[in-house]
């Protein structure tokens, strides 16, 4: 693999999430947003002058969720089940769009907006949460949800949709299917909102952990959360390993750049631990073991300054 840099993240907010996910920097309001997907909790945190982070607000939706993204009309847009919801600042929830998908077979697992404010949201097979159930590859999909509420299926044959992002110039779309342990790239047409010419960038072997959430920095490098290994790995656009950021808890779930200058890499984690059967191969459903809430740092929001700069989250235009 050659030489690479090793860094270490520090705990920013000890939120003890069961499954922390979906960090998104909201520049208009100077805040970092992230979720505890298992309980439907959305966090907001801001920094003080000493650049220490503290939670300033949260919303409890009392339902499993997948991601929360700022909305240009105010409030947030939330992915939940096979539905897209809007959440006002006051906490009012409304249905915005439905996916053409069976909620017994799949559910949303990650979402992010492109630069035109279209929401891209992927689903995953619900059998992953059923211990011993054999996984049926390819039941899930990737969708584009337009500002008018239309939901268009963009990619089929997905099993466990996870991280997604775009190159700085918007010409390349990156997508992770955790089931296949891959990060793939597509040509992206910003005007049409379409993807084409799929090719592989990174593939992880069975002893390397599972690729989960991801973000892309301004230099075009890919920062990928490696679940089960307690680290973020930075790859070049051609797949060369450049940097490892170690996190003091194994279940690292996602990451996003933010902060006023865009130089803070925020990292979400979970209190659940992935069993050996999941790390060795995602062939059947499994139970997630929830760790002790007293375990230092588990489920917390971490931060690192890796010497790179990233882009903030784009608002949903609907």
C-alpha cells in the first residue's frame, strides 16, 4: 500500500448514540447535524470560541430514521423507512415523498443532496436485522428525490446502500454498497441528475472491515468510515490509501467536513458492535450488541483536523 499518514480523532460530543450516523455541516446556521438512527434522534451542535463542541438542540421523532439534511425552505428533510419527511424547526413532521418500495423488504439507510438540491437516498435489505435470515442480494436500490417530490429509481441491484458523495466539480458520483465491500464511481450529469459508466475505486477484503459512510474533500480525496475497525481511511480518486484516522471505538459509521473553515472532520460512531459473522461476510442477518453506555467514547461524535478541507452539506431544494 505504500506510505500513509496516521492521525487520531478526539471526542467532541459524548452523546452515546446507539447508532450515530449522517453528519452534515449546515453553514448557514453554523452547526453540525447528525442522527441516532435507531431511536429517531437528530442532534445539533455548535462550537464556542475555544473550538470545543457542545450539543445545542435535538429533535426526537420516535421512529427509526436514516439521515437528516438541511432544507432551503427551513427546517430539515428526513429519510425514514421508505418515506421522505419534512421537519420544521418547531418539530412538526409532514410527509413529503414516498419511494416505490416494499417497507417489509427494504428501508432507507443514507441520504445526501447534490448541488442542485436533489436528495439522493439509498435503501438496504431489512433482512440484515433478522438473525440467521439469508440475505437476498440486490433487493435494494438508489433513488433521486426531486424538489417537486418525484422519487426516481436510479440504480438497482443494491443490497446495503451506504455512503455517497460527489467530486468537488460535480462530475463524479461515489457510492458504497457495504454488502459488496466496494466504493464505486459513476459519471454524473448535473443537469440531468443522472449517473453512468460505473467503475470500482476501492474494494475491502474480509479482514479490512466494512465501508460505511463517506465524504469527499476539496482535493477530490475520499474519506471512508470503516465499520468494525475504528477508523476513517482517506483514499485518492484512484484508490490509493493516503491517511488513516484512528477513533477510540470500533463502530465508526460516517464522516463529514465542517466547521467555519471546513477543516474539521466530524466522525459519527455507534454503541453497537458488529459481530464477527458480519465482519467476515454479510451473507445472513445478525443481531447488534449494544455496548455499555459507560464505555468511554462509544456512540460519540468525534472530530479531527486532518489537513484537508471539505464542502458543506447542500440544502434540499424542496
